[in-house]
């Protein structure tokens, strides 16, 4: 599995609570739920997720 990077995410407390409930309903951790939602949003927007080891900076 690819190495994960940590970062700080500031959320409105109501948004955080709603995401926590949704994650619980889907039997996921909050982190896994946010990851899932971001991946779905990328797919819906037609944005390609870089392959493992590939970075946007290194593309020509």
C-alpha cells in the first residue's frame, strides 16, 4: 500500500459530526470515509488519480 501523508483539516463542527455519523453508518472510520468521498469526487469530476509513485510535478 502507498505511504500515507498526514495533514491538518479544519472543519465546521456540524460538518464533522455529520461525516462521523455517515462513516458509522457505512462502517468506516472517519478517515476512510473522507478518503472515499474525495476519491468519488475526483472520479465524478473526471480527474485522474496519479498512479503510485507518479507525481504531478514529475509529469511532462
